[in-house]
């Protein structure tokens, strides 16, 4: 079956205006929103920035939010844009999905209150809204009851990748309608980070110009409503544009720099065109990533010249208007492209004066009255996470394949570094409960897994990710996966914390660029890609305890769609003592004297018949839900079982996310008993500890049980239910914070 | 000057996290980047921070680094003549 | 508060403001006799032939740029900034390019007003679409009023208002066939006056928000008021009671004691000067000195409002009331105080008055004030949306007509559609058959719209892209052949786009402000400008606004909105975009 993905609404908040009307006005008058600093409290006044011209109070009052609630700027901007998008589409949040991209999350507040976090309890509320996933939930909860939610964090391509996941969900029929995009506010943290990388220009940025000397940072948010055509027609809604194709590829070259020939960019653009079934010559305009750094613009130009060896379509970078809005940029630029298509103009690349032989020559003057049938929008991120998508006028859009492939998704390898488990075989996992509240992982010897010169640039967590990935691939007998999906709640928190600590204690100078580079969540997944040379689809999820589940969900989705045949899925989080103390004092993750741990898990999944290795188990299905009522959970469980041709009695156990804290576990246990009647309940966190990436451990444990045909005694919550019968199927139920939850159904591999 | 070279080697190993390399492994006249030690642009940025922190030498253009970080000896000479602390 | 930053007058009398002031003071003029192909002779103040040749730029464009360059340089502004907007006041722009012999080197659309204006604004690197005000003889004041309001409301910080007119056979033969031209030097308000002289000039005034020079104590020119009113009487003849001009003067609330003079229109036609004297007398200004500059410059049409404002400013700054060159004995029915010779004054305010075809009138007041005078006049702002409802819309194309987005059933197409609509929907206004196609299109749209809109006296502000092109081409045909040179007076009257606003005002007796602006193509970028300008007018009262374009009798496009008072720019823009291109 083939159908179209329609865009039926969008909203935008940026330096050139809050709302589409204001943005359109600025674009058509070639007025840049980049100016000297006004809102961000930093000493770096030498850098022009693209700030949204409203303070937090003004935004909150626009949204009708009280001053006392803990809020961060990313969430406030996001809400304004989300509201506009939903309004235009004529939808409420109820029952639809939200996929948001952000990297900064609540860092604006954390850098403001960091010293309070350490010294007193006055700002504890803000610790809870520090991370990316919490920021997404914060904005979503103010607008209604979304049915699905996750957060993508691939640095500057985050919002673009949110569009991709949303489109894949529509294509596989998971939901008829999703809101996708991103939000990112300016912070001292990343302003100083970019400054430490010496890629900020003290003048207005000049993408593609010979004299370009760096980027100007910006901030903003934008969201698009993606809807499958049938659903929109049924509602009587017309498309504003059609999403005709998209591609995601990894440059796999360097942590921050792009390859000279723009390999990842070329692959992403080509993939988008291929998916749309279009020839490059049909593209009427390219909205380039065009940050204004010498490296990006020449690399992107090289890639564009490969896609268009002959006539180049008009190109411009609208970052000359908005500044580089980092994680939000993909959606902000999509919104600008939509405005350009609807209102028939080519947005100019401001401040371009002098052509660079290494670069394309962009459109430097506004052109109106231009028919834009197909527009390609580029969005690239640190770590070479490159994404391109193609937007078309409604009458010109492509149809995309909307179908699920027959055949099963199987797990072929599972590797783990957590607590005492250091790459142990599946049959040996810890059987003793932990004693210490703060559980560092027992690292293997990393030597031999990666060249020393490269290893020194990788933090502990990245090394663990590389090692578990390489081990998993080797176990599955797979040289190169077609996709790498990573889940991490906090990313490399050790270096992030180091950078924040120096920033807050020593001031805005002499900060280490290496630490900043490692503060982006996707640095883990891109390090894995670089180490194994994988140019395939590469996305990182950062949604609290759902990070790994989201990565797994995306992997299964794409395998089912037949877009990929093999995938490497990982869940990785580390812990520092001081972050542990923050978690403990806020009672977050349910930690009150309970153990916290570090966890790195990597899995190889593949469509049936693609790998020669012996499969460990079958993934029958996975569902992610947001704040479901009991009825919705029942329905989801019923569907999962029915789709797998199973009933409740086929389940050998339900693997729970309880962590031993009685208060925290009580509601989850009550719910499970109601939902799963007398299926034995299993738990695993008492063996490893609690972590944002713990659900990866849950998955690891479940895979191990099914692969070894045995559920160890230590897993049973109720010793009386112990059984030595080989398990047939397990349901993983992750509901750590009683908001996001996931259900994953695994079964044993049938022997013939 | 001759004191500075071994000191620099030690510091660079520390700053750039060059595990497993001893000061003796680094030839003070060999190129730090590309064929020699194989450092890259991020290392150059780290060295720029190092220069400012330890010697009060401010480099605002990453391209200046290319000349100054040619080898340990060139670097030492540059520090000798430009240091403000 | 809106102040003047700088100015320039570029005329056959001199290329700077000061040179022009001195020329007027010494009583000079460059009026010379010329002859038309049909042998008719006329007096005009024209630039010498050697300066008039078209090059990469047309003569018209060069004049605009020359004048604007000087004014911009004196103002110290960066004209390429998005905070600056350009307004061009002209009636006919590059109309001489309609003559095939003049056209060769240019693109076909160069004759369009917006194309010429874009050449000028792009020369200065300005990113906005320039606004061409083409409101017959009052264009120069209409443009300044639009500019003043734009600055007050924060649409821009600085407005560069250029007025320019050059003459060709097109204009001259038109006026000649209306018997409006005098073969002698004109004599404003004189008993022996017998018609006008045409003149060429460019003039530029740079207006800005006073925030730009707060703190300076130097005297500066402040725009203290600007009003437009239509006579709602006749499209080419002035009102016998001076209704529109009288209402303008009344609305300005003039302090007689502080007013140095009224710089009047004084074209030296029998009817204009008579009408003005009545209006001035009725407004209680009979004692205030008045003068006309037409005796020095002739009628510089689109440039006149700007040029005469600037020279009046010079007069006040020098403590002078100009004499009226050509005036000797009062020849109007009311005893107005026509200044015959230069006299002195110590007053610091003046009024500029003008009227034009289409029944439009305008008056502006200016004051030369101390810099430290406290702020009194607070400008409005375009504000946020509060009146979204209450707007009505009509869309009219050759094969579709809709009222408030509902299609109206019909049989005819194109020209026939207009006739059908007239017969079925109105039928009581035979003047309709005298109208040209542009006026018919606008008229029908307005009739349909007013049927569904609340009763009120609407201001009228219409826009299009081709001005009066269909009539321009038709009129040009009557003068193409030098052997068969019979310019048509009936056609010439309609070669001003603002006639359509006059027709609507007359039909409905709207003695309100009427104005016409020409933009590029009706793209969204133009709709934004339309929304802004319409919102500025809507601050003063309800407005009929929209797009009325006509290429020939079967090809037209009208989108007209009835906009309630106080509606904001974004709401109007949105409605315009929705109606002008329903696909967007």
C-alpha cells in the first residue's frame, strides 16, 4: 500500500518572530533576527545571537502558565510553537504522538542554579526538568494528553530526525497523526562550548561566503503536524505540503568535523531523493544546513555538487536570519521552507558577498513569485548525524510505501557492561543483590578495541558503547549494521558535568572543547559509527527511562517497514557521584538509598533470515505509551498478545521495572497485578541497580532467559512462583516514573 | 628552553589524554599533527586553551595554531618569546 | 512623532534644495514654449534634451536616484537597512516606454510603476518592495501621509519618500486634449489665468521617528498632521463647494495665529483655483497668506506634493512667504490672501494643500519646532489582533465571483460577467457604462461588498500591479501615429488608476480618504505591504481595501475587503492572501 504523508499544520518560534505571520514578514523583508545579546546572561557580549525576542515571563503569560511552576526556556518556546501547529491542524493533543528534538533541554536553568543544586535544596524542582525527556514532558503536559512521546537528541539534526521517526510511525500505521519538531534555547553552556571550538563568528554569519568565519547561535522551536492522508481526508483537512522523502546517514568521520567530500550529507540527500522516486533535477530549492563555519559549508557544498553535478538548484541558508538554532534547526527550517512554498518566494542567504571556490553560490536576494514544487532541507549534526528531507507542494508530492513486512524480528546478540557484569556470557548474570548505593560498572580492558589515539578522546561511557557494540556485532557475525540506534538518558554526564562545573565555578573562559563535544547525547552513537565505519541510519534517543525503549522501538519499526535488515541497538548511561546525589535528594528515579548503576547494553536485531547466527529470541512487538489509563494499557497488552497469536497464559513472566524502593514500586506493582493476573512477576534491578538505561538491562535479562531457556531464581519477585520450566514468552513492562511506559513482548525461538 | 621541552611533553600527554605514550616517545622535532603524533583540530583547540591557561598566550584564530604547534620545539620557542606568565 | 531628516529637490532650476530655494526667491522659472506633433503649443518646465536620454536606467529612474541619493546622503541613514522603506510618488513613471520607439532596450514590464520603483529601491539595496503611490495630483502628499503613518506605527523607522514626474507626449497630449494647458506662463489665482503648465522634477524627503534624534536641541521639522478627503462629486472636475479640500483643512485643526502660510495647489486652471479659494474661505483661512509655486515649476504632478512641501519648509526656515509668480489680480470668487510678492514671516507652521483627479484632496501641516519640546503627539501602533470578525470579502475574476467565500452563480465570463453583475445586482447607476474596465471591476466589487457589509463611510485604499495599463495602451494608440495624432480626452481621464477610488466614493458619497498604491505582483510580500497600509488607514475608520487589476476588458482580478475600524495588519494580510491566491 502506498499513501502520502501530509503536513496539516505547523508552528514556529524564532529570532525572526513568534508565529508564522511574524516569521514570514521578516523573511520577506530580508530582516535578520541576529543581533547583540539581550536575554542570555553571559559575559560573551562579543557574539551576535539570534534570540527569541521575549523573556520567559512574557512567554509564560502568553501561555497562561503561572510564575511559580518550574519551567525552562526550551519548554516555553516549544509550547508556543506546538500550540500554533496544533491550532492550524485543528487538533488537540489528545491521542496523538509527540516527538521532540532537543539537546540542551533544561540546561538554561541548571547553569543558573548549579551551585544551589550542590549546596542547598532551594532549586531541587529544577533538577527534575534538567534532562531532554523531562523538558519534552513539561511542554506536552501543559497542552493535553499525548498518547505517545519520545525525545530525539542528535545535536543539530535532532528536529529533522524527529520528522523521520514520525513519518516512519505513520507509514507503519502506529498512529495516524504525530507532531514532530524540536526546541532549543540559548544557554551559556553551549555558547561557551561552541566558543571553545572556535566556530563562533563575532560578526553576522555569512554562510557560503569566502570570508565566512563561523556561526551565530540562535534559539527557537518549531513543530509540524504529520498526518496520514486518509486520516486528514476523513477529518476534512487539506494538506499544506507533502513529505515526499527523507534520508539519514552518518558521516562516520569525526566527532565534530564533517568529511571534506561530505559523504554523510551526500548519502542523506541521495536517500531522500531515492525514497521520493525523484530525480535531483526536480528539486526547486535547497535549504542548506549552511552554518557559516568554514568546514560545514565547504563539506556541504562538496556533497551538493555530487548530487547536482550539473545545474545546481537555488540554495540558501536561512541561518543568516535565525542563527543556528541547533536542535530545533531542522524543524525551524522546515517551517521556513513551508512558508516559502506556500507564499512562492526563495528566502535569501543574507550577508553573502563574495563567492568561495569551495562553496556553492547561494541566492543572496529575495526572489518572489517563484513556484517551489519540491524543496530539499538539510540538517546535519555533530558526530556526522546527517539528515535530509524533501517537502513537496500538495499536488506534486510522492506516495510512500505504507506497509509492514511479513516475517519476524529476532535478537541475534546481547552484550552488557553493568555492575559486576563485564561482557559476561548470557548464562552468567549476577545472582546477588547489590550492597553499595552507587555502583560503578566493572570495565573490561578497553585496549585492543580501538586505536589508542582515538580511545583517548572517548569518555568511559563511549568506550563501553564501542566495546559492547563490537562484541555484539561479532557475536551476531555481522560486520556492518544498516542502522545504529542509541538510547541514553543523560549522555556522557561525567564530561558534561565537568564542563558545567568549570563554567559555574571558574567562569566563562578556558573551557575544554573535548568536554563540550562529549556533552551531546549522540556523541555515543556517532563514536560507535566512526569506530566501525558505519554510514547507515544513526539516531539517539534521550527520553529518561524510555531512552533505550525508544531506540529499540525505532529499530523494530524500521525492520518491520523493510527499510533496514539489521540494526545495532544500544542503551548507555553512566553515573557520577555528584549526579547520583542530585538524583537521591530529589527522590528521582525512586532513589532513596537504593542502588544506582551504570549500564551499557548493545543488541543486534535483524529481520528473519538475514543473519546466519543462531537467534536468541524473537521480538513479537513493542508499544510505547504516554500516561496511559489502565484501560489503554489493557488494550495495548491485548493487541500485542493477539498480534503474536498468544494469550496471557503463554507468558512465562512479566519483567518489571521496580527497583526495590517500596513507595516507588507500590503503584506499579498494584497495576501489574491488575493487568497480568497471575503471570509470575520478575525483576532485575536489584541485581544491577537503577539507571536511565536500566530498561536495556531488562531487555538483556529477558533475552538471556529466553536464550538459555531458564529463568534464574533471583529474578522472581515472589519466591513461591519460581519455576524451572523453559520460558516461552516474556513481557517487559517498563513504567519507572508512571508516565512514559513501554510494553515489549519477547518469545523463544521456535525450534523445528 | 631545554627545561621547557620535557615539561611540555608531559603536559601535552596529560591535556590531550595521550594514554600509553611516554615523553620519550615524542620527538620534539617531529610533527605533532598528521604523520607525526597524528593530532587533529580538536587537539589544536585544547592546546590553545592550554597556552592561555598556562602561559597567558591568547590565540584567537585556530589557523595560527597550525604554525605554532608544528612540533614541541617550535611550540616551546613560541612560548618562550610570547609568554605573559 | 515623525520628523524630517533631510530632503532634496532636483529640478530644471537646480539640483539641491538650497539651489531651488534661491531660484524661487529670485523669481526664476524654466518655463519654455514647446510644440506637440499636432502643432499645439504649450509651456512647460522641462529638463534639457541632452539630459533626457534613457540609458541602462531610464531618465525617470535616474532622476529618482539622483534626488534620493542626495537626500539619503544628507540624512546619514543606511538605506539598505530593513528598517527603511521607500515610497515613490508618481502618476505615470516610465509611461513613455509604452511608445515602441522608446522601449527596445528594456524588459516589457519596465513601464510598470512597481518595476521602475524597484530599480530605484534596489539601487540603494533596500530589501522591501517599494510602495508606489499613484493618487493623481495629490500623490506627493498621499505618499507622505502613508510614510508618516508607517513611521508612527513602527512599520519602519525611516521612510524615504521620492516624488518624480517626467513628461512625454503621453501626458502632454492628454492634458492638451483636455484643454487644460496654457500656452502662456501660468497665472495661479489671477483673473486672466487660462490653464496650467506642466513641469518635471524629482524631490525626496526622508521622514523618521523622532527617536532618532532625541536629545538634540536643534530645531527640526515635525509632521503635525495629514488628511485626505474625497469630494465624492466628479472624477475630473473639482467640487464647486471645495468640499474635499475644505474638509481636509477642517480636520487639520489649524492654529491660524501660528501658521505662516498655506502652500496651495494653485494649478492656474479656472476651476481648481476657484475651488481652492472657496475651501480656504470656508475653513476660515482667508486671512492667511497663500501662494502657489506652479508659476516657477509648472505642475510637477507626482513630484509636486513633495517638492512644494520642501520649498515651503525652506521658506519658513528663512522667514519668507513666497510670492506667487504670475499672479497680479485676484481672479477667484472668495477674498483669499494670495501672496503676490515675497514677504517676511516669523511663524513656524505651514499647511500644504492639494487636490486631484478622482476627486481626491489632501492637506498636511508641518511645524518647525525646538528639539527639546516635550513629546505631545503620540503615534498609534499596528497593535495585536482584536477585530478579526466583521470583515467581508469579495473576489472577482473573469470566470468566478464570490462574496464572503461563497460563489455567486452567473452565466457570463469576462467583460460579459461584469455587465451581467451590473444588470442583476445593481442596474440603477448608468454612469457604470461610462467607466473604463478597471473602474468597472472595482465598482462591481465594491457594490457586491457593500451589500453585505455594515453601512458606514469607508475610507478607500486600493492596490494593483499594472496601474491603468489597459487605458494607457488604448490612449497611446491614439498618439502613436504622428500623421494621425488625435489624443482621446475620454481615454486620458482614465489613465490614472485612482479614478476607480473616485468612482466608488462618488457612488456612495464617501467624503473619506481615498488612495491608490501600485505594488509588484500581488505576491504575499505585496499582501504584507497592503495589510500594513490598510491597517494604518483602518486606524482612522473602516476601509474598503484590496486588489483591483485589469489587463484588458476580459482579464481582470479584484479582491476587495470591507475592513472594520481598528483591524490589525496581520488579519488583513491573511484575508488578502487567502483571497488573492486561494491556493496559498
